[in-house]
C-alpha cells in the first residue's frame, strides 16, 4: 500500500485553511493519510482551529521566512514515502487524493508529479490573480504537486533564500536539471480561487528572487540591472494582453506603474545585498556543465 503525507503551508489564513481541510476530510476517510499543516502565522488562530476542528492534523511551525522554508518545515515531520504539497487556499476536488495515490502505484521512473490547477471564477478583471495549470508542464507552481520523500530529502527541498516568490520555479528547474522525470495527474484537480492583487510594494518585492536566481546562474550585477529591468517592463506590459479598456485596466495601470517605480527603487539594494551573499553550489556546478538557461532565464 502506498502511503502519502499531505503538507499544507499556511500563514494567517485560517478561514482558507479550514475550507481546504474540509474538502479533504471525506477523501481521508476513504484513503487515510498523514496531514501536516506548517504554520508561519503571527498569531495562534491556526493552532486553535486545528485543535478544535481537526485534531488528527499534525502541526509544524515554520521559520517565518517564506513559503519555501515553510514547506521544508512541514516536510521534515513527514513519515510517508510520498509528499503531496497543496496550498492553504486551494480546494481539492473529490477525486484529488485517489488520483495521486493511483499515480504513485504505477510511478515507475517518475519521481514527482503535478496535478491540474483551475483558477476560479473565470477571469473577470485584471485586478484578480491565481495560478493556473491546465496541462503537463516541467516548471509549475507548487500549490499542487507531489514528490518522493527520498528525492525531496536528497535535493534538500526548497531554497529558503527565495522569498516571497519563485521558490517553486527554482525547485522545478533544479529537478529538471538533474534529469528527474515528472508526471502529470489530470484528475488530481484543485480549484484555486482568485484573490485581489496585492499593493504595489508587495508586487515589486516579488522581483527580488529573480535577482537571486540570475546571480546564481552567473549574471554580473551591472548587466543584470539592465536585463532584468527590461524583463520586468515586458512582463508588466504582457499583463494587459487581451484586456479591453475599462476602469479596472486603468486602476491596474496605476498599480503596475507604482510596482515598477518600487522595483527601480529597490533594485540597487537587492543587487548589493545578493551579489555579496553566497550562491547556490548546485547552480555553480551547472554553470561549469553548461546547463543554465540563456540570458539567465530572463
């Protein structure tokens, strides 16, 4: 019998977490699995929720330095052969767990999997966001994926330097560079409700991990400042693709303009900080082997 541990990182979202766990409950009755909630919250609401409503769920305490490090904290308590990672704000479909367990039974050379992530409701405004995965990918968000625990431990999990974003993209890239085989489980479906875009400063801070990644891949700080700035500008412009003029697009334009201004203000400090920090030994080795993307993935 295949055993799995479901790991759910959370941070100050007890209502979302409760909705997620309630969707899992009937599936766990049919397919008992270990469930670990890794809590990065600043208060005790999540602890009280689990104690009152979900006493069988184990709790881990994250280091409060980002989602990657929080997932690692949960994984360290896991005991099963396979780890299933979902986010606290997703809603697993009724067949979610059974689909993954079936895939593990026939995994063969597959060492990690990802499922289907559908953003809900359909896109109605540019001011809402959610990750979406509608088919097999090699690089995917970490809100719905599974991996053999042995491989996760061998690769030391997520890189804790990546905060507040990009930790999942870096980890998928690392697995791909090592030749690990990824499988796609269509019926392992989660719904991801769209959420309002954060404020401009929070949006801008999402670009800091790209500085870390590019430096890991061998970029020099000064050329990187120009290359990344061009990349950020193009990504921001691409968000308007297919959008019709409206009050929401005007609001988004103002928000993204402020995001870009904050990015320009913060970029010098990011370059100074991370160019003096240690870099990833794994990606330094990949540089010598010629296994890094052109233009540092930008």
